[in-house]
C-alpha cells in the first residue's frame, strides 16, 4: 500500500488533464470529505479526488506546489492549517474513536462541546464500541440525532433475519445460485433501515438486503449493506449457526477487503490463500489475516492511519 507523504495530498491521475507542470503553485478548495482519508477538491474549476494523512474540513482553502513523480502526483502543501490527524475530543477513547468514525463516514469534526456530548452518548449506548461509533456517525450523516436507546434499536435491526424464511439449501450455494438469490431478494421495508438508506446530503445512501435460509440443521442469516456512487462499499455479514463472519469491502480505484470472525474455528490455510488469490485476479486486495469481529465497524475496512484512534475504553 502506498501512503501519502506528510504534508501532501496524493491526487488522482485524472489531474494530469489539467495541464499542470511540476513546480506550479495552485490553490484548491476542499469540496467534500470522503471516507478512507480522501477528499474531493475543486482545482481550476475541476473536481479531483485526493488522499492525505492530514484532516481537513469542507470549504477549507489549501495552497500547494504541484509535483509529478514516479510514485504518483502530489500537491505539496505550502500553507494550510489542518486539524491533528488524530483529534482528541473530550471523552477519552470514546471521543477519538467517534472522531475516526465521523471521518470515515465523510463528516466534519464537531467543536469541543458537541464532541463531548456525542462521546458521552456513545459511552451510554450498549454494543460493540467500534460499530456503535460508526452507526452513530452514519445516522448523523442522514440528518438524525439519535439518543442511546434509539442507537441500540437500530443496531439490533441489523441482527434480524429477513422478512421470513426463504426455503432451504440442500448444499452450500454456488456463486451463481447465491447471486440469483440476491437479485430476487426483497428490499427490507424496515423503517429503521430506511432511515440509514436515506441521505439528506443528496449522496447515494446505503441499500440493505437480508436473507434467511436453512442449510442442513443450521440457520443461515445474511445481511448485505451496499453503498453505490463515487465511493462504493459493500459489507456482508453471515451468521452460520454459531459462527459469525463479516466481509467489508471499499474503494473504486483500489478495492480492499477485510474479513472478520468471532469463531474459534480454524480456516484451512489453502482455502484462505485460494480465496485471496481468486479475488486478487478481480483487482480486490484481501487483508492477509482474519480479524476478530469486535474490530469491525460493520460498514467498511479500517483505515490504517486511523487505527490508533479506534481503541476500546
């Protein structure tokens, strides 16, 4: 993975069409904050996607020197006042964890007083801390301002099955069969999930599909979370009897998947490598280890730059 150097934006290669030369001085505006450390910038009346380890707010102006090299295209910052990469809101680790969740949901950071209020609410909500923080951020992005009880209720909605049983699988389904099930599945009309599907900012929201099956003597529950648009993502949660797995995938130019499980069952090394290699042929980079389920935020893979902000109390 290529990380941007400190004090710079690494910019999409589409910027090459603007005719800039190495050494040119430019002024850009942060139009919107995207997950995964990315920003949509307005540069010479054109929108470009850039990545930085620093944190900026919407409408912030930046001044930079354009540079083109073997490792990519960069905007080296000359004059800007970014926020610290890991802001420390009041409330200890609950605050820093929520800050990271806001950034990954594409939201600006609040002031100190509002940050303390949100961190206190997050501490009161019952559930795995990282996914509660991300769910809270996603609800805020939809224009909602939930209390702790409502946040818990939405979280529980994700653990339900579908709107009824949809038959049996005599054997584990092949890819085509599961794809057909997915396309024919009804979209859930759960009002709590509808709230998350709605986006007050006019962006593409999340789409949710749940499926419930019987395989042998086991109950299989599956939940797809799909975000379309310029910043697509996919989260698939599978409950297989006593085992739980989550597959979180994000990115268009560079697609990355993280896999999580709470099961003590060992995964065959050859099967795991075959799984990673088959997805690599599709341009999807799968993390080399299966992580514990408590490390999943339920929506997208963790950004390494923000990992230090996502610790439990």
